[in-house]
């Protein structure tokens, strides 16, 4: 029985590796049939597929945003100073 569950784990890992391509319809029909047969008897893999499907749908529904402008040198210098002060303060506080 341990051999069956070990084999089943290997099969699940193989299926997981193919699910993204499966959702994108990029696999041969024979491979899709194998995946569907596995999914019909494996609730954890089916649950993972549904989660992946929802994630893909959410990502596709997002509008591409504008990239923020890079930080100016002045802002970078100020952030660096604040970081160094905070780091120094933490080090000094640790020594107490």
C-alpha cells in the first residue's frame, strides 16, 4: 500500500507540473486525457487546478498599471541617511 501512495505522489507532482499548460490548452489531447483521468480520482489535484484557474482569471482581469517614476538621487540619499540612522540607533540600543 505504501508503494501505491508513493506512486500516487509522483503522479500528482507530474500533474502539477503540467497544469498551467493544461489550462492554456498547450498539451496534446492524449496528455489532457491522462490529466483529466487523474483529476477525476484525485480531489487535492482538482482543488489545486481550480485554485490555479481562479488565480489566472484574477491576474488576467487586472489592468496594467503605469510604472512609477524612479526615485531621484536626493530621495535616495535621504532614504539612505534614514536607513543608516535607524541601523545605528538599533546597534546602539542593542549595546545597552
